[in-house]
C-alpha cells in the first residue's frame, strides 16, 4: 500500500494535500504536480511511502531541479512510483554509459553463454554478490540513495534522515517540520 502527500510551505505554515500519482509517469510530471501546489514558488515536498519497504522525499523549490532522497533503492525499484524517483542522477550513474547486452554473447536460445536454460528470462532482477539488485537498468543498491541533505535547512539532518525506517518516517519528518497535524488530515 502506498501513501503520497504534498506539503507546501506557505507564509502561514505548511499546507498538506493528498495526491494521486496514477497520472504521474516521470519525474518531470511529479515536479509539475508539486509546482502546481504552490503558485508562489515556495518549497513543496512530495512524501511517498510504501509501507514497511521504503520512503522517498522529493523537494521542489520553484523552477529548480527536484532534489530526491530514497530510503531503499532496491525496494523502490520494485515499485512503479519508486522507479520514477530512481533517475540516473539519484543512482549516481553516468547516463552516457551504454548498458546494452553483448549480442555476440547470446546463444541462439536467448541465454547468455554459460547461463542455465532453466533461469533464462525468469527474472530481470537479481541480487549480485554484494547484495545489490541488478537488472536491465544496472546496479541498484540496497539502502539509501539521493540527496540526504534534502531537508537539512528544514531541521532534518542527513544523519537523522538516513536513520529513519520506512514505518513512521513521514510522520517523523512532518513532526520535525511542524507539519504533523496537516499531514494527518490527508492520511
């Protein structure tokens, strides 16, 4: 189960609104949705959680590029909403790198040399030796990614953000911001 909310900072404090992400397909769509919540180019936070698995914070300040933090990239990767947040920049990837399959290494049956036939195509995602998820998009770490200082100037330090667990993280963030009551109204 997912929960997503927008917190927009105004001169009167924080305003919260429940948000549907069904029409959001890209990070640009999400940033536009956030900007619509604050016509005065104030700070808007998009808070997303998948119960007990991961949470994400997207910060949009006016026309600046969104700043993103995801608590567990590997868990978020298995989510359509999480995949929106896991951009090359957030994952520390060079978008210029070509991550294509070596077609010469494929056997005629579609398996890679040395790959057992029984597992071919069973799943694009698997864990490698260091526990990180790999697949068609490449390396995705188990753990936090992105800008851990995204809320630093709002009272949530990098250390505090990294120490939060998915269950209750958004409530803790909202409490620190002084927005717990407004967040509860949309929960």
